[in-house]
């Protein structure tokens, strides 16, 4: 504890020094008889307590008090006014300018020691508080860094789970895209042949028009040329070609629309979600997009019973909700497939409105979940799938996403009979999404 005693009387300086050294443990006393040197002493010795006389030549104690408190770095040191005056206005002025206490002259040993001890204790407590605050600040900064690290880890896990989900159905998605691309390619070949036939007919028609314009042409010659054109028309089956072109164009348009929808669905699911884009979306549209992505996976496994009507709008992150529904659908397909049945299983997808919520319920006739596993299915890395078929993140990530949206997630299951997942989401979104 560094203590600076400021007084123009040497007797008071020595007396204060002795009393402080005898009664204040671990204290070091610095004396200053010249008020002009006070600020320099403060800078040199890292002073904790200043015992400051009020009445001094040239500069009085109150002016020094103001100078000390005017500097931010000295705002917390203890300043005790050391005075023989009894003027209440002077005391008031001292306290208004930042004095912590006062000691009367002549020195009363008991009072002096008590007030100095109280000041030393206050300073120690303040230093402890500052140290504690610094420690808490450092711990808070470390906690923030750890929290950010956890958020980054969670984000990476979500992205990996998305890739894992897409990886599981990559072949099926490729098949769903290849089918329309295949018949579009075939249709283009056919259209190329048709265009050549139509081109030949147009050339013949132009030739006929040109002949008809000649003055020397006879009717018999024109009729002969017409017969040639009619014969070509029959051989090239132009009427059939023209009718078939409409069908080909319609099929090709439907094929490109199908590919576009698949790609758009994949784009929605593949979004990182870092932009926290909460927009109004139709739950049924999200469900339809997910069913489109898994369409090939359900073939020869289960029939899809869609019980969705109208439009169910909710404020949500479309990519994240799509990921939840996709994960549940993939689990349902796996559960049905694991039974190795000769007949198709059934996956029912039902959506409806309930008060302030929109609800999506996905049920399957698969293998079901054992009762002892039900309480753990939302735990990270817990899975009942065979090795290589899952890392146990799908439902954990899904659960976090639904909770983040302020929703509810339920599961009911019976072994060998099937499982039903129910998702409830607030129609108007949730503030909790932005708080995370």
C-alpha cells in the first residue's frame, strides 16, 4: 500500500509517517512538503492513498484535489484531507471535489489510525474488485470465444449432416434428373428429324409457288407438281409430324420443369443459413420439395400418402425446415426398408393448422423404435442404424432447428408397427431464432 503524505509542516509529515508505518501493514510512505511536486510523486510511486493538507502556501489542498481527480487514472485512489480548519463549507467543497475522508489537526492518534485503516481497507477492497472485474472480463472473453467456437462447430455439423443427407440420396436424385434429361435428349433427336422433313416440304412448296408465278406454266404442269408434293407429304407423314411436335414440346417442357424443381429444391436445402433469412414460406411447398428429392428412394420401398391441402404459411428459415423434413423422411424410408418386406410399406405425410401453429406429421409403417431408445433419439451421435448408415446427427440437428424456431418436436413409436414424428411451428415465427 503506497501512501503519500502532503503537508508543508515537517512535524506533521514525520508524525504521520511513524503512525502509518506502525499501524498500517505492508505500507510504504512517501512524504511531500511542496504542493507543486504532488502530481510528480503520484506518477512515480503508483500511490494508493493521499493524505492531503488543505492549507499550504502557493497552492491549497483543494486545488490539488481538483487536479488529481481531473485525471481519469487517479479517479479511484483514496484522498483524505488533513486539516485543522473546522469550516463546514470547506469540508463540503472537499467532498464535492472527490475527497473520501478527512483527519483533524492536531493529530489524535486513535482517530488518525482508525481513519487511515478504514481508507487502506477501502483501497484494498477496490483493488480486489478491480482485479476480480479484470478476471471476470477475461473469463467472459474466453467464454465468448468458446461460445463462438461451439457455434462454428454446430454450424459445421449441420452442414455435414446436410451433405450426408444429400449423399444418401445422390444416386436417386441423379436418376430423377437423368430421366427427364433422357427423354428431352431423345425428343431433340426426333425434332431434328422432323425439322428436316418440314424443311424439305417448305422447299417443295416454295418451288410450287415459283412455278405458279410463271406465265408460260400450264395447268397440267402445276397439277403434276402438286401430285409430287402430295406424295412427299404422305411419305413424310407431315400431319403426324405436326401433331407429334406438340406432344414432344409439351413433354420436353414438363421435363425441364421437373429438373428445375429438383435443382431449386436442392438449392434451398444446400443453403448455409448463415444469413439467418427468416421469410414467409408455405409449409406444403417445403414438404413437396422434400418429397420430390426422395421420390426415387421411396420407389419399391413405400407408397406416399399425402394429406396436404391449401396453403400453410409460416415465418421460418426455409432451408433449415426443409432439412428437418428431409431427415425425417429419410429415417422413415430407412425404417420401412429395414423390414425387408415383399409388399410396399406406407409413409404418411400430413400437414394442417392448429391455432397459432402449423403442423407437419410424418408417420411410417417401419421397424419402430425401442422404448429404451426413445429418450435418446435426439441426443447427438446416437443412432440405431447399422454402422456406415448414419452418424446420429440428423434428429439432433433437427431438434435444435425446431427449438430455435420456437417450435415443438414429438415422437411416438411402437416396435414393428412404425413411428410418427410431429413438428409444431409457430405460424408467425419466433423471436428465439434471432436470439441464438
